[in-house]
C-alpha cells in the first residue's frame, strides 16, 4: 500500500473516533438525534466539496454515501453546530503522520519555514461584510468582502503547517505573532529557521523572535536603517540596529518600554543582488558558519514555494469558491481545504517517486500536474476514501496514481513569470456556480 494512502485512511478513522468529543460541537445537544446527515457526513461533505451548486453537491454526496436526500436549509442548519477547529485538528494530526513517515528534507538540520499572507475573496453577504470587512476598490466603486489569510509553510517538504483566517484589516505581523508560540510547540523537537518577506521586518518583531530563540531570515524594507546600511564596510557584517522612537511607534506600551531599555539589537545584515540587478538587504541572527552569504540568498528565495502553494490553493483547489455565507461556514471550508492541499501534496509525493527513478531517461525533470490531480481528487476521492475492501482500495488508488504519472509537466530551468494582476471582481459568484 502506498504511504499516502495509509495516512489518508488514518484520517478517515480519526474522523470516526473524534466524533464523540463534545469540543467539536458548538451546541451541547447537537448531533444527538439520528439525522439524514450526521457529524461525520457533514465533515466529509465539506472536505470533498467540488464547488458545484449546493443542491447538486448534496445530491451527489448523499447518493455516494447511501444517505437520504437532505434539503439545503437542513444541511446549512446542521453545519452551524460544527466547530471549524476540527479541521485544524485533523490537519495537524495528518501533518504529524507525514513528518513521522517520510524522509524529511532539512537545511543543515533545520526545518525551513516560510511565512506569507494572502487576501481571500468571500461572498458578499451582510454577515461576512460585518465580520471580515471590505477591501475598497477605486474611488466610487463598491467594496468587496475580503479576509486576510496567513500561512506557515515548510518550504522544502511542501506542507502548509498552520493557517489563520482573520478580518481583512488585520495586520499580517500581528497574525504571525499570535501563531509563534503554537509554531514553537509544534516543532518542539526540531530546529527551525523562519523566512519572512520585507513586510514583517521591524525591531519589535525581531525582538519577539529573539526572545523565543527562533532563527530568522528577513528581507529588509528599502527605507529602514539606511544609515546603518550605508556604513557597512562589507556586504556581510554584524550591525547594531538602534531602537528609535519611529521604529517602535506601533508597538504596545509595555513592548516600547522593553525596547527602550534594550537601546539596540544586534543583527547580521547581508547585501545581495537579485537576478534583476536590484540590491536587497537580508537580516538574520545566524552566523556565517550556520549560513553563508550565498546560502542566505538561496534560502530567502525558497519563500517562492509558499507563494506557489497559495496559487494552488486559490486557483487549483479553488478555495475561494465558498458555498456558505456564514462566518462559521467560511472557517469550516477554509481550514478543510487547507487540509486538502496537504493531502494533494502527499499524493503527489507518492506519484512523483517513480518519475524520480526514471528521470535519467528524460530530457527534463517532470512533476505531477496539480491541476489534474486536484480535479481527480474532487471527482473520485470520496469513493476511494470510503472503500472498505482493502484489495479494491489499493486497486482504485494505484489506478489514480498511475493516471497522475501520465499527466506530468516538465520543469524547465530558468523560467520566469510575471505576477498577474487580478481584477477586483470576485472570481466566484454565489448565483453563478457550476452545475457540473
């Protein structure tokens, strides 16, 4: 049996065994009576949703599960009793299984963690507008309901470790600060390096990382600590970042007092030149033995992997194609589909093993087409997930993996892509969902 299939079957068992825990119920007396769809059904229907009209989704799901047809109203009412945190729990357990069972890729013994944020489109309902807020368009245009997502991503092993969805105007730096202790707890037996874009740079944030003994690599903003950069005698040296009033303006009062007492923070600044010719400065608390200048540049650009992951999540998994207009429903679907992303990467890892073995015979290295994989998963995987005959299960799963191996795309070296500018209109409209 393929390793990813074993892990996926564990998730199926875990769903069944955790249902008795009251913490997954938002109301103590919910999911007690026999219903057309029980808690297990609700969970699976959210994980394996395809983005079709809700009526068709429910028809197909109940038919495959051998359940009696449920109305949209009855289904939506049942969902309001399910704690969205169950999907974070299932995802975390799934990730632990992955780390325990694969050959984990590390940089000099460190797990390489990238952090990035992304704007998430939401349906334009009054409840979502009030909770998440609006992203204003051009003057005179109607604002769109948006949420702010933060991702914590293992760049070498392609695992979305943690995510958080907050109102649109939430500061990304505040989002990750709330997750730092959870990240430390999750990786308590590992060494980690956290890689950040320039938006996260700041002496207050660096101080929080230092106090937690987290190794970091952050791209500096162009307009900060100009004098210190200009006084550098080499392209790589330790610098004292003085605590100035304007650099801690947005810190909380107790944090400002702490930073004023420190007066300065020592950090290593590395000057690098991008392929475009632009000069950038990277800030880190790692010495040259831990990370050379050349390695710092290489490690920083592993951040590109989290940006690619959000592209998959938004444009292959179609996470923004929400079926709910309620806050609880949005959180359920968001965290469930983040787990789906990890499932897809896990399946792809298995499918690409054979490609790796045969790469000497090929002109280019190849990778599995994630677009095809995501479509197959949405279409076929519920049936595989529910298969109880182990021989039939292996047969169906191996067939899907074999189809994945036939749908590959070449990895061509030195290819560059410009960022696409997206129109502000929602990609998915509640009254224009796909029927097939």
